[in-house]
């Protein structure tokens, strides 16, 4: 079995584990999953306000997803586990060429890459995007699928900080895929900056629509 095939198989195992765990602890409501391309490379751009965002999307996505996850999460037994389910370790504080190469390999093999374009957990409003998402999208030509994860963090009842209350509803809304580039194929700094602006507008618009749709 090739490394790509093994990674894809691991991500599928992660998807099955994720959906079981998420449905046990919370009540996911998934909208628009059919918008994820059935085949070929794709990038899921996910807002990030809860620690469960990655596992939740991994579980409810119709395809196995390889998330870029901060290296700080790869500690102790979580290290071999996360690697085993096809997740990618990234150093957020440097140009991590190994992570970049592995992420592009996922897309080159026709897989799905998951990214938190804000870089770290925060308000989850796509207000501050990093250029990495634009680079992967322009470099690979893969469409971006915006994903909004909307939980109940503003309500009482949380046992663990940064997690929605157990058994509360968590909405996952997939948006229409879109191209980040301008069709020219340019990868210059200016082209990536322009792509980042286009991406931010699309993601912000999707988040606003998702909030109206779900009443969050």
C-alpha cells in the first residue's frame, strides 16, 4: 500500500471514529454536505471557535479529510493516533516545508485537505486569514469549500472551557465550492494577497448566510 493510500485509509478511519464520538457527545446538524465535490481535490476552510471543530467536521464530512493541525497537539499517545488517522502536523510559527509538501501531496492525490484559515482558535469569524489557504488553493487548483461550525458556546452548561455543552446542538454548514485564483495561474505575492482577499469575502459571506440559516 502506498503512503497516500495508507493516509487516505487512516483518514477514513478517523471519519468513522469522529462521527461516532460527535453524535455521542453532541447533536450535530449537518447542512449542505452534498456541496463537497464527490471526487478530486478539495479544501475545506473551517472557522475555528471550539476545540471540537476539527473532529466534528472530520466526522460529518462525506469524504475522509486530512486536517493541518498545530504540532502542539501531537503529544504523547495523541501523536501516533493523529498520524494514524491521516492528520498532518504543522508548525504554525515557521514555514513548515514538510507540512506544506504533505498537504500538497494530499491534494495532488485527489484528497480533501482541511484548514483553519484563521490559524488558531478564536472568534471563528474569518476576520483574520493567513496566506496559507490561498497558497494551497492557487498552487493545487483545488476548489475551496467554506464550512461554518456553529455551536452553543454562548450558553451556560459547559463542563470544559471552549467546548459546547454536552448534548447541545452543533450546526455544520457546508457552502458552495469556489476557486481562489483569478484564472491566470499566477503565484506571485500580489496574486496570493488578492486571492486571500477573495477568499475572506467568500468565507465571511458564507458564515453570515449560515448564521441566518441556523438562527445562530
